[in-house]
C-alpha cells in the first residue's frame, strides 16, 4: 500500500476490523511539545492530501492541535481490489456504502488534516462491512429459530 498519509504502528487491536489511532496521535503531539519531534516532522502533509482536504474534506469539531488557527477536516481513503494503489479518496455521499457492496475486502482510512499548517494524522482504519453479506464463518445454512 502506498498512501499519501502516515500509518502509525499499532500495538493494540487486530489488523482486521477497527483500529483507533488516538493513542499514536496523542504520543506524537506529546513528542512535538517536548521538542522530540520537529514541526516539519508533524506538519508534513503530502500535497495531494492537502488538496483532498481542501476539496472534499469534511469539517470536524476541534481546531488544529499544532497551529490552533483553523478547524480540522477529515479525508477518507479506501483501499481494496480494483481501487488505485494510493487509495480512493471518498468525495461523494454514499460512495463508501457503494464500495462496501463490492466483492473483496475494502479498508477505509480516515485522516485528519490542517490546511493551514499541514498537520496530519491517521484517525482510524476500519474494514467496510458488506451489507447483507454473510460473514466468512457463517456460510452454513441458516437454522430456523423458534
Ligand atoms: Zn494547523
């Protein structure tokens, strides 16, 4: 996977399903405040990511933790079969739901971005659930209940 955002290593959670990166984010901010990390190391958003933030970013609660000048936005990228190697940037309402219906596993990455100072961090990743599709372990015939 080649992405326009950083994927921090996770110590908790499995690779499937839902992974929350709040701890990694907090520790990165703490390192920056202690002077361990340089501004250029935390505010290093890829130009493509900044462009996506400007064009399709969804405003969220909270100001940028670095510059405190502007509201943060979130951008969602989906990786999966027949999608671009750098992921599909979700720009349309309902696009996620449509991708979830496709065969294969699709993983969504939500990234927060500051357009003013280029702060960026992965918020969470989650595997898209196929609506109505049986889980891999539930291929056996349904048993009528009651
Ligand atoms: Zn900022």
